C-alpha cells in the first residue's frame, strides 16, 4: 500500500509541476516578426523606389522606342534621383532594382549625349543601343513587380 501511495503522490507532484501557473494564462502573447513578415516589410520599403523607376522607365522607353519607330523626340534633361548604391546586389528583388537603375542611368546618359551632339539624325546603332538598354531595365523591373505583387 505504501508503494501505491508513493505513486499517487508522485503523480500529483508531476501534475502540479506541469500545469500552467495562473499568471501564464492571463499574459498576452508578444507578437513576433517572422521571416515572412520581415520580407514583407522589406518589400514594402522597395515600393516607392520601384514606382519612381517604373515612371522613369516609361519616360525613357517612350523616347527610345519612339526613335526606333521614326518619331522625332524633343531633348530634355532626365533626372534620376535614385542611386544604385541604395540597393543590395546580394538579394532579389533589390538586385533587380539596382540593375534597372544602372540601365536607366545608361539610357538617360545616352539620350543626353545625343542631345548635346549637333547632328540631323541619330545613327540607328545608337537608337538600337538605347532600345536594348531600356528593355533590359524593363525586364529587371518586371521581376521586381512580380516579387512585390507576391508579398
């Protein structure tokens, strides 16, 4: 009988030790940021520069694609306030934003260079280069758009 009492006593101790304290039940759980939440926050921070680059892409695309179609374009200064240095080259979609920024800077510089040259027609090879650069920027921006829409 003593052994039975001992097991009951041991079972009661384990039951008390394993039950939650009254304080534990009343506490509100502390929210934690998961990897998914952190990624969403990072993507949210990329929306403003993405939108600015998208608008810049549309402007430069109109210029270079218009020239390729034989349209006349008016020279204008293209202001790029975003620096590729603000994006990491190690992670996507920042890598694609960095690439798009570099491509758009190159397209803008090519356009400004052509505007400073006093010649009647822009050579076809220069127009083709401008179109290819702008399209490469568009490809990079599309990858960013997909990443932002999937968050």
